[in-house]
C-alpha cells in the first residue's frame, strides 16, 4: 500500500471570504457561468472572492484531455457546443462585480475546429465593449492542439495578458500530461511573444510531482528563453485518490528560492508559494500594462 503524505501546516489555506464567496457564487448561478476557482478546487477561492476577483471558465465544464493532476471533469458525453450568449453574460457580470482585471480560462476543447479561439475573441470583445477600456483582460488558453494560427487569432483581439500553463517539467509529461507535449506548449508561448500585438506573456507550473530543483530551474530558464514575462509556481495537491500522487510537499523556503532565482533570470513578476495558482494575484499584471 502506498504511503500517503501528511499535509503540512503551511498548506492549510485560510478560511477567508466566505460571505463574499457566497455572493459571487450566487451571481455566477444567476448568469449561468462557471469559474475555474470552483471547478478545479482552488484553495484560494475564498481569498480571491473576498478581493472581488474570479477566473471565468468558458466553453463548459468538461475537458477533452486526460491530465491526471486535474480535477476538471473529463466525461466526453458532457461536452457542449459554444454558447453564443456566454461572452456578453461574462462581460455583464464583470461590470456588475466592478472588476478591473478580468481573467478568462477554458477547458481544453480539441473537438472544436479552432480549439475555442473564436469564443475567446468574442469574450474579449464583449468585455471591452461593456466594461470599458480601463478594464484589463487576461486569458489562460489551451495549446490549441498545436495550431499556432489560433494563437494569432486570439491575440488579434488584443488581450493584455496571454497565459498558457506549462504545468510541469518535460520529464514528467508522459505521466502527468499524457495528451500534451512540452515543446508544443513552449511553441505557443513563443508564438505569443513574437506577435505584432503588444501583450504580456505568462505561464505557470506545479511542484511536488517528483521533480528536482535543477529541473525546476531548467524549466524556468526555458520559459525565459521564449521571453515569458510572468511565472506562477505552486504546490501540486492531489484532488482525489484516483489522481497522480503527491511525491513531496515543498517547503516555503524552496518556493522563496525559486522566486529569487526567477527574478534573477528576468521574470517581471514571480508568484511562488505553496498555495499559488495560475490566476493568484493576477491583477498585479496591471502595473505592467500600458494602455494606449
């Protein structure tokens, strides 16, 4: 029988934002919208909801990939067609919540010809139309199954931040991200940075999956080689006994070390701590955004 690691004290998230969370969840239900905060069981959702921030998840709640670290539903029978009313509903709720930095993510939809790019474009357009130019937009996309033209298409809508998570070190992809490819994800980030559209680029990954410090630093260096601006690093936490097991609970001092090394490498923002997730403190990017 496999030994289950005991969760250390530093991984017990604070019970913040219960009242605000109830308010925002009520609004999400009224607008028939989803957040990755809930679906991926993010430990920070109470804190983020208390600050009035949330990451909207488009194109349904079901993913076409079988990554065995992720809590999002993978039941193919639940896939839905893109909802044409979803972009405006997101924009209206963002305005209602008075958000100044809106984060949009998605389940991976390899079944759609454009991987969902057109839905991203319409969401960005509606947010700009309904919320105004002072609201910044961050998108967290899939790899579009390697179709880099879809990266160009999404960027044509001029989001302020383009995020694509690299998730883990190359060696662990066959175990952790069986339907993904490390170089393909790196190519997505590289394409975004080579775009004629000015955009901040961002990526994130987990630790505690069995990687070494040297592998983490090598991964960070590869992200800098394609000029990624912002990186997030957090502790992997197993959603259920059926998911990939936690190999190590990484000490906060190690996260601090990764932050310091990342800043030396030239990342403009490094969020590195046990409870950090890809959209944690996403609004910090606003200080790097220059509006024309």
